């Protein structure tokens, strides 16, 4: 590539890590180090001499060339003497033999491997180009980022002379070329939302660089921001005409036309790849195939041909095969076996998911797509929020690859459609209890029970030929009693194989009792129930009890510790029981230390509990212990997160202990990994004596409502809690449930709903004398009133919260109310008092050792400093708050803080940095829903306007106006004024 520097050739064998090794930098200030310690390189002219020699790549520079490099056409009279002096001084500080004299000139030689940062960057760039040419974009991006990280500010910073100036221009051009190459690969891999922020800053810094403008247009278009993409073109055309008197280049004009046509190819990578583009490691998610797979020969042959047609040369369409049948008929076993057989035809990977279609809460397609995208190498930050965007990105990532997708246990065709690849070369296997006649283009297969011969063959392979051969008649009776259903046969055979003292006849006799099975297996779930009855009837009493009680718990899976609480047993005994149930195929090991039921097995286990668990109160006791476990553990996590917070002292008492954590990170890991199971347990508790504990569990796990990752599930649980409490006439529980809902609505920007819940929570708390919701809800009401511009009311609510928290000795909530009052004082124009209040809140949090809440306090102080015009201090506080929110996984607060940083930069008249952080806020999301998004868009528009990008600015304002009008926000009038013709003029 023209303009790309060649790598230095002055190396010697060895490494820069050798004792005494020298290292040099030119991609920034010209510096030298020996063993990590700086080496003095002298005056600017002396550094200019060193740079000129380093950039000569080991070749000799004559004295005349060096004089010209340092001084150009007007050298001083003693230039030659000066060059010799500089060389002499450098020779004294460098290693012997590094700076050599020859042929009347000088050269730098004998440097170790990677001793010059430019050489390292060049080698990394070459490696990246090679990786990209072979289709390994993930590795190419990583290596290119490492190359770009070698720059440390302006190239040859502070070095005088015409040679240095020429090299600065050359190396800056090369850096921009590398940046454009990396950004192009970002878009190839679907990281368009992430790229918008960086491209916005780069186009502000290099407004005439059309390639950056082109990439920004494409990134905006792929992010669903078509109007802004077209506005970038309009801004570019006007700028080029004004500055250079030219039109945009042909490629930019063509891109504009394609955007106007909504060219579907723009949503895809610009160049098809023959190798995986999203991950250096191909996904291999298939469960293990069973070693004793038996029969199904016709199905294996039929489905193998379908898969071969998808992966073969000239394949035109993506193949979909849908297997249907009753539970236990062997759909999953057959599909997994087929998938393993076909692996070589799908070299780019195999994806697998259990869609939990037979359960009450089947897997959401957007959740599955997020998991698949991560498995394919997509960064979390690049995964969009909506189902449609995730599905589009998923299809784009799979384009040009040969990947097999196994969608197990699907609910219906609607659940499956977003998960299907979109191009030839890929294939999908789907299993379901229902026949998917509405799945267009699918090859449908109805899987029936095994033939008697296949059933006997499977039984024999598990039990052993020796035992079955002598009792063939009894073995036929066993498989017939199993209804020739593969799962039932496997369960019965496994039990017999584990009991060497039993004969096949003994097992046949146990199964002969019709009370233990059904003669006909044609009634859907009844057939499944009879199948599971076979395995359940063979369990030991302790196993049967564990099976019954564990089936009572909602949630996708259960941890070993939670299972121990359900069973009221030590963890070691619980693990033994659960592993024995795994051996019988009645329970699955989801991961080390986690277990799950097949959906239908869970239903059967519950039926067994209702029928067999004596006394019946033991069922309630098991669920009560599980709830206690979650509540006690969540309360412990809350206490670690918020030392000194009195909330946990007001929770319902528990009889069963929870886990204890010594490390804060372990506590957070537990909370987020258990989120789905914990919230399921809370929902299950909203009845009878467990209602109040279930509501309190939501209080203790309130971080889940703010994280963004679990907000929807948390809101659903909180709404269910409110309805259950109201139905039960429990005003205390209803008040607390409403208090939990306040923050849910605040996060989503539904301020009227938040105020309604808050006022009702206060009313109920006053009626029953429940103290803590009074000042907690008052704090939230202060925030709501502040946002809605009712400053006097906000002040009143927050003073009530401060008094209440002080009376209760709740220092963290006092600090929170003080920081919120700081924002109210700010809105009322009292900046000095606002700063003092925020600082007081920080002192409290510092004293308590809090981290997450300290982030909120620094956020408030940053806002006050911004308003006071103390921008440097504001940015310091907000940047530290951002770091804390990121460490605590508070994604929505992270985005909100990016917005406040953008506002601070705008106040400091730095529009490029404003735009960059505003873009990051849009990409991450913010507390406050659509109204806050409109605020961000307004600020982004202001920064773009300041950068001369008026068309894109107006596109942002138009979107902001639409959101303001939808939410009824007063800010709409100000944006409308910006968009008026008079403003444009």
C-alpha cells in the first residue's frame, strides 16, 4: 500500500526483553528506554537526529542528508559540527555499536526484536492484513487494534525540521488508513452501533476525509438511523463544495442512492467471507450423542439427505427439518445423532439451544439470539436490543458460512422463525411436540414410537446381550410395557443395568401392574406421564422425595445450594441424590452445580408431589425454605453492596440461612447468575403466608431492576406482587410492591406511573405504620418531581426522605436524598449549595465504603460542577462515576453518565467529544426511556450543528421532537424552534 512505512531492517536476533535492551518510540514523542527506564535523548534537534536515523531503517544517512533533515534549505553555519555533537552525545547514552559512523555519515543498527514501536506496528498491520485476507476478521481486528495502540499522541511530537514534518504527515496518513480498515471490519462484523460514536469523533477531526464519512453513513444506516445517514451526505456535499469546490466522490454518491433505495444488500457485510468472520473458535454446542443410539434407520437416511442438500456444492436454499412427536419419543436423541453425523458438512460450527417449548415460560427468541451471537464471537456491546435487529445481525453473521443450528423442544413456528439462518449452506434441525405445518419450506417428519425390533435392540444395548439373550420373552414384555417409547425404555433398562441382582423377569413383573402404566400411549401427555411413571416407580424413597420436591420450584434451573434448601439436606447429600437422578435420566445436569428438569418431567414431578407427598404441608415447607434461601442470600448481597443501609433490618425474617460471601464480586456474580431463578421464586411466593417474603425478595434484589439485563423480568414480578397483595387485602405487602415498582417506572421513563405508585405506596405505608416505604418513596417522589420540573414539591419530598432516613439511622439513603436534593438546588439556581450537598453525600458514602451508590453521588457532583462552569472537575467526577457504574454492571446508568459527560464537554465548547459521548449514550441506553433518549439526541444535534453538520443535526432533532411529542414533554417546544425555517436561516 502506498504510504505505508516499511519495517526497519536494523534488528539483531533476540528480544527487547533482554537485559539492558533498548527500546525506542517515534509514534509519539521521540523517546528511548533501557530496561524500562527512560534514557535522556537530549534537545529537540538531537531527538530530530535520532528520529531521522531510526526511520532510515538501518541505512546510513550522510551528514548532508542529516543537515537537510534537521534544517532544510537554511542550515546554520556550524550545522556539520552540531550534527557531530548530537551524534557523539547519543552514542554516549546508547549501547555500544548501536549508533555507528561510516562513509561520512551515521546509522542505527543492532536493535532487538520489536525495539522500535513503528516496526512493531508495521508487523502487526501486516499480520492483520494477512488475517483479513484469509477471512479471519476477528483476529484481524484484534491485531489491528494492537497496532493502533502503539501510537501515543502526535507522531514525532515536538521534533523540529522538514524531515520530521514530512514523516509526521506520512505516518498520520498511515494511522488513518489503519483506522479506516479496522472500522470497515467493525461494520463487516455487525458492530455498527459501536462504530457510530468513534466515526462521529473522527469525522469531526477530519471533516474532508470522505472514506470516514462513507463508513459513518453505513454505520448509521445499519443502526436504523437512515435520516441521519442521508444528512451526513448532505453535510459532506456542502462542506466539499464550500472548501474545495468539488462534489463527493463516486462511491459516496452511490452509497447515498443505495440508502435512498433501501438497498437490502447494505444490511449485509460488504464482502462475503469464506471463513468464519465472527469468532476465532467455531461454536461446537451439540450435546453429546448417546453411544447406544439404535434404529431409526429410515429417518436417519431421509434427514441426512436433506442436510447434505443444504451443505453440498451448488446449494440454493437453507434446509429446515422439523421433527415432531410426543415427549419421550426420542426427537432430541435422533436430532443430536444426526447433527453429529453431519458435522463434517458444516465446518463453521454447530449451534444448539433448548427452547423449553413445553414449559410455562419458553425461551424468548431475543434471548436465544443473544446467546447465539455471543457464541459466534459478537461482542456484548455490539448486540442490539430488539428481536428484529438481533435476527438481522444473526443472519448477517452466518452469511457465507456453513453452520448447523439445532433448535430443540420448540414451542411453535413463531418461536423458531427468528432463529433460522437466512442463506444457503446453513441448515436447521427443529424438534417440537407440535407439527409445524406453518413453518414455510420445512421438511416435516413425524416421529413415532420404535418398532418392537428397534425397542428390543435398544434395551439390549443398554442392559447387555448376556442378560437379555436368556430372557428374550421377558425383555419383549418390558419394552411393550414401555410402549416402545425410547425414553421409557432407556429409564427401565438403566435401572436394570444398575441392579445386577435383578433379572429381566423381575423388571417385567414390576411393569406388569397396569396401575403403573397405560395400555395405550396415544393420548398426548398421558403417554408421557405413563412413561415417567416407570422411572419414578423404581426410585428409592429418598430419590423419589427429591424428585417430587425439586419439581415444585419454578425457574429454568436450580443450583445445588438452592436444591439443598428445598430438600433441607446438606449440600453433599443433596448432590448425591441429584446425581443419582441424573443417572436415571429424570434430571439433567445443566452445568457443574446446576440442574434442570425436562419440561414434561417437571410437570410429572409436581403431579407426584400433589399425589404422594405426605403430609401435604411438606410441599409448602419446601417452597418456603427455597424462598428463605433466596431472600437471606439476596439480603446478604444487598448488605455487601450497601453497608449501613437499614433496608435489610426491615425485611421479613427467614428461618433458613442463605449463602455468605466474603468478596463483593462473588456476591454480584451470584445475584446476576441466579436472577431468573430468584425472580421465579418470588413470583411463585405471591400467595398465602409467603407473599410478604416474596415482595421483600424484590426489595433485596432491586439492583436487577436497574441493570437493564433483567429489568423486564423484574417489572413483571413486581406487577404480579402488587396484584397478588391487592387481591389478598395485604396493604403492607401492596405498599412495598408499589415501592418496588416506583424504580421500575423511573428507569423506563414512565414518570406519571412512577408518581402514582409512589403516592399509593406512601398512603398504604401510613395506613399500616410501615415506616421504611415512607421515606424511601419520598426520595423517589423527589426524583420524579425534579424530572417533571416541580422543584418545590421535589424539595419537600426530599427533605421528608432526609428526615426519615436520619430517624431510622439509614445513612446510605440519607446520602442518596442529599445528592438528589443537590440536583433540585441546581435546578433552582443555587449551584453553591448543590455542590455542598453532593459533597456531603460523597462523604457519607466514603465513610460507609460504598461503591455503587458512591457512583450516584459523584454523578450528582459532576452535574453541579458542570452547571458551575467547573468543567475539569465535572469531567473528573463523571468519568469516575462512569467507571464505577461499569464495574457494577449498571448498563443504563453507564449510558446516562455518558450523556452527562457529553453535556459537560458541550459546556466546555468541545463539540467533537460531546458527539462521541452522546453516541455512546445512544448505543448503551439510558435511565429514563424515550424521554432521556430525546435529551441525548438533542445534545447530539447541538454538537453536530457546532461541527457544521447541520443536516445530520436536524435529523437528530426531528427524532428527538417525535419522542418528546410521544411522551408529552415540555422540551418539544425548544426542539421545534430549532427546526423552524427561521432557525435554519
